């Protein structure tokens, strides 16, 4: 029997989808590392550090939450098929 004729396990689809969401999240972490290099937290006043780091951190948290919810819904849809 040919390899392509065999059904693919749903866990493979889910893991591939998770990697598609997590790899860009890790790549976006480079922005926070660069910000830490240019604007060290311990050398700035608290309002300035909050102003600089709030948006990238909130976007990262929102992207992670969105990815988790999508992967859960994806897994439910794959199992239903």
C-alpha cells in the first residue's frame, strides 16, 4: 500500500497547526529582546518602561491566547471529522 493512501493521524495536523502559531510568536520575541538591549528596565523610570514594554507584551499575550483558542477549536473540529 502506498504511503500517501494511508490516513494521517489528527495529532499530526494539530501539531503542525500549533507550530504554525508558535514559531512566529517566538520570532516576535526578538523584538522584546532588542528592546531590553536598547532600553534596560533597571536604568529607566517605571512609567517609561511601562510605556515602552506594554504594547509588545500585550500583543504577545493576545497572540498566544488567540493561538491557544484556535488550536483547541481546531482539535475539536478535526476529531469531529
